C-alpha cells in the first residue's frame, strides 16, 4: 500500500501539479516570468495544503483502547 501511494502520489499527481503550475503562469500577477511562476507555485502549494487539511477532518478517530499508554 505504501509503495502504491508513493508511486501514484509522487509520480502521477506530483507531475500533474507541475503541469498545473506552469499552466497558471499566464494568469498570475507579476512583472517578470519568474515572479509569475513564484505566484503560481505558491497558489498550487496553498491549494494542496488546504485540500490535505480539509481531508484530515474525515479521517477516522482511533479508539481509546488502541492508544498506547
């Protein structure tokens, strides 16, 4: 399971994030291409963080009997 998640998440979804980042450059504010790319990368990073943070609320809570002392 771990290798599947690492391969799918890192190679497929991570590569897609690079494509999205470079596609968004045309719509970002900034005077230079480097500044536009920085804004685009920051936006993609923020979206990934917000999605992960929101998804964490749907994770199951561990039972109290299973917690170590």
